[in-house]
């Protein structure tokens, strides 16, 4: 699977919170962000089918 690189600017506070969640879940920050975005899209797609 080809992977694209994107750059996102976020507040320092949000980054620290994401870092803490990733650490607690033993994930990389990248893996956590991909997981969050994937779940968001799946949720939207599920809601749009209703």
C-alpha cells in the first residue's frame, strides 16, 4: 500500500495530549492519528447509510 505524507499544524497542548494517549496505548503518534482518522471516517460512512 502506498502511503502519502501530510503535514498538519496543531496546538502544542493537543500534541501533548495525543502523545500521552499514544504512550498509554503503546502506539506511535502516527499510528494513533491514523487510527483516529480511520474511525472518524468509518463512523461518518456508517451514519450516512442511515
